[in-house]
């Protein structure tokens, strides 16, 4: 294999994993379709009323449409990328998202997250850790998540204007508890 071709292949495969299947969303409902997307990409989901994280794609619970509502997403080391974010639109119960070591998460993803009307209502906790492509612009975009109560930011070398960024965010979201672990 020529150098770089392996990376190109994985990039292509990840793009395939992130392709949104709107037919599937209509067929099985938003929570089931989003669960399949997230697990395909290596993320975990937790459903309302359950302490257990789902990590096995083939072990996803079956049941009547709408029975299992995603409450939390842990995207640590996953390959979720912008093009898959349409899956988040129909989720109405997500209170908690963790983005850690997500190489494809960049500012546009955080803007998209912040513009998702269901997440504006439901999301209370967000952790962004070791996502090298996130800059101040992405963090500032989070100001539309009006119910966000807790934001944890760690190891984000792309953030350059820390004080200004956090001041603006804090003004926009006065009830936000901001926890920082940044150089």
C-alpha cells in the first residue's frame, strides 16, 4: 500500500459510516437510527431510565418504535463527523454529550449541535476533550444551547482567546457552569 492510502481508506469508510439514511430514520424512528449511526462510528449511547451504556451494535435493544430514547452520548474515540449530524435532529431527550478524542469534530460540528432545536431544549451537559480541530469559533457557537448547565473543556490546543471566549459564553449563558482544564 502506498503511504497515506490507509488513512484515505479509513477517511472514506468513516464518510460512509456517517452518511445519513433518511429512509431508515423514517422506518425505525430517530432514536434507533441515531443509535445505529453512533455505534457504527464507535460511540456509546445510554437510554432514558437505563444505567447501562450500549456499545454493541448487534446488541441494540429491540422493541416498539420510540421505546428507547437516547439520553446520553459518549463519542470518545469515535469517527462521528459533520455529515452524520442530521441524525441528531430528531432526538428529544439527550441531556449529556461527551466528545473526546474525536478527530473529525471541528467548529462546524459544534455550530450544528448548537443550531439543533431539540438539543437547545434538552442538552444540559457537554464535555469537549482533546478535539484538536476545535477553536474559539466552535466554543462561541455553543451560545445557542440555552439549557446547558455544565460545560467541561480540556486539552483543546485550538482555543487561542480563552478569556474573551469564555467571557462571551458566560454572558450568553449566565447559568452555565464552565470547567476548564486548558493550557
